[in-house]
């Protein structure tokens, strides 16, 4: 039953992101050209929503699907993540997709 609730919230969240034009070519290129800044707000809202959701799940004592408690640990810093992020960002900006 809980899985269906989470699926419903995830579907609603995805629908909201699509309505925010996050997949629109002009919106994406406008973000990278710094002429349309609303996408930065959408991304910030997505991060805030995820953070709030994890906070509420931890506070309620809920467990992950694997049965472990919710835990957010810092990951070790790796230079490959920086290069991967740069390649992804450049590709995203060039294709607008």
C-alpha cells in the first residue's frame, strides 16, 4: 500500500516538472544562456521537495524498501564526478534535451 502512495507522489511530482516546461528546448537553452532563469527555480524546488520528503520519512521512522533506516551520508569526492558533470552539462546545453 505504501508503495502505491509513493508511486502516486512520484507521478504527481513528475507531472508537475513536465508542466514547468523542464523538457522544453527553449527553456533549457534559455537557462544556459541566462535569459530564462525560471528553470533554476524549478530545480531548486525539486531539491527542496526531495529534502523535505527525506526529512519527513526519517522523522516518521519509516524504512527504505530494503528495510533499512533512511540515512544520508556524504560521498567521497571524486574528480570523475566533476568531469562527468561537465560533460553532461555541455551535452545538455548543446542539445537542449
